[in-house]
C-alpha cells in the first residue's frame, strides 16, 4: 500500500509515522508513506496556494491549480488509486470504511486547510470526502494521520497478529472486553478468576459478555451493528433492568389550551388510542410519568373509567403489560397542576419542552436536547398538543421548543401519538 499525503506543512509528519507499527511496516516495505508539499506545485514565485473566495467572505480558499497538479503528479497510472479529501463536510470515518480503503493500492490524501478547497477540486479529482468527527481542527493533517494508521492496521503483515484488527473495539459493532496482565492482584483489585482458569471456552464466553456489557454502558448506539444471538439480546434486556436510564422525563398530552382548525383556543376530547399508545411508548423509553391535561370534569371521569379498566379491572388481568404502561398516567386539570406534581416529586421545577408541527423561533434540535436530558441534571416535561397544536402562550412560556418532526418529504401531518413515539425515540433512545 502506498500513501501519498498532500499538505502545506510537510514537516508536520516527521514524528507521527516514526514510531510503532507504522514505522515497522515502512521498514518491512509493507506500506510506503510519501509526503508532498503542495507549494512545490505552485507556479508563482511566492508559491501561493490560497486566495480570497469569490463572492467575498472571511478566510482563504486553497487554489485549484497547485492541488490539481499535485494530485496528477503523484497518482499512479497503473494502480488502483483513491483520492481522499479531509473535510468536516465528509462522511464520518469508521472501522468499516478503513477496511474498505485497505483494498486499494494507493491512497492520496489531500489535507484541507483554511476555509476549504476550491469546489472544482472536489468535482474533478476527489473520490471520497472524509471527516474524523464533529469538531474543528487546524487542518486535515491530523485526520490524515488517523486515516493512515487505521487503514494500515487492516493491511496483512502490519500487525503481529493478523486477527488483531478484527478483535479491536468497533469491529462487529462491539467495544473490546476488559484486558488484564500481571500482577494478579493490584491495590486490592484482582484479575477475574475465569481468566486464570485455563478454560478457553469459558474465557471466550466471559469476554463476549463483557464486550456486550461495555458497549451497552458506554456506546449503546453501536449495538445496532452487532450480530447478537437471542441469548445475548436477553442479556441486554437484563442489563437494562440493572441500569435504568439516567434521565428524568415526563410527558403531558394537552387537551387545553389548544387550537382548532380556525386557530381558536378550544379543549379537545380524550382519544383512547392516544392514551394507550403514548403510555406504551413512554413505558418503552423510560419516562417517569404521563399527564393527561383536561379542565373538563366529565372528560376526566371518562378517562378514569378507561384507566380503571386496564389498571385494576378486567383489562389488567387480560393484558398485564398494558396495565404496566397505563399506570404511568395521571389526570390533571391544567399544566400548572402537572408542573406542581413533578416539582413535588423531583424537588425542582422541570424544564418544559413544547412540541409543534409548525416552525417556531429559537427552536432546539434533537441531539442538543438529548445531551441535556441525558446529563440527568434536571427533570424535563415534554408537551404534546392535541387538535391543531398548543396555544401560542404555552409555546412562548416553554423553556425549549423542539424542532418539528420531519421526514424526507414535505408532508407533515402526523397524529399526536405518532409524533410522540418518534420524538421519544429520538430523545431517549440509548
């Protein structure tokens, strides 16, 4: 494998590739790393590689002529080559992508700088755009080091153990199991006895379980990629019981004050499906309570009858899981009453999150709100409006207004129970 790195700071790479397995792989001739100074391909006497952007704006843009010449100069005509641009706009680099890249004979890495490269370089030369994370770096040189190191690990002969990269973290969607070495006891902490048993089957089973457990606790998002057995899925269910979610979230289905189609404030009637489905979604995602808000006594009495049937009456025996979900439901006359109940339980007022299908001012995104919720520092109450949505003053008084649920089309007319399930999944899934 040959790596050709195009950069305006060639001395940057003096150190990173001079140690460890990358150095040994170069000495063995398994990989070859060439560093090219883009300035050497500039034609003016000042070796200019950047210029002001057309249309104005801050910063500088890397010029197309030096970059184009550099790529054309280093690209091998008789090899399977790949041109990579390091950029925050690229696809997220991963173990899977690194393995794909290891099948090429030559990888050319263009290290982005300044405000980026001239768009025509992307259009004419670049095969893949790669980002190593959602954060800002001084330049693409750091990303180039990551790419070279990660890809090289999949090239036969680079690592001492050919199976090693396939047991590392992220392979098969799991983090690596805990590792131990001598001494057997360190400051009162002992090596797990199974690792000293000599029973290789039990050791492999222990490592697999610990790998699943560590992934569940630290990177549960990776489990979606993992190839798990039925027994392992059951093990994860046990882990969920032992490790309840860290957040404190409540939901309120508001029937007043909400709008009708003419945008007049009204109260709406309870809907059996809304109560059942939102309660079941809430139980699935670990909310602490589900408030049904309605000022009309007759409506609350009707809801009480439905809830009694499923939590204490015949329905409780017929469907125990439905009973478990509907026990989350509490009836209140107003939002203020729901806020009072949560404050009394949690010892602090919850942050109120309003939802609406219409765009609002100063909306919060799902990932930002999810990070706040998962910090566990404050309780949250998520409001879902019936009818044609929450009244304006309810939205204005909320601490956050969540961005509307959107799909790949311009159609946006979900039922409240459908929207609630999607929002809970986006905000509360591990």
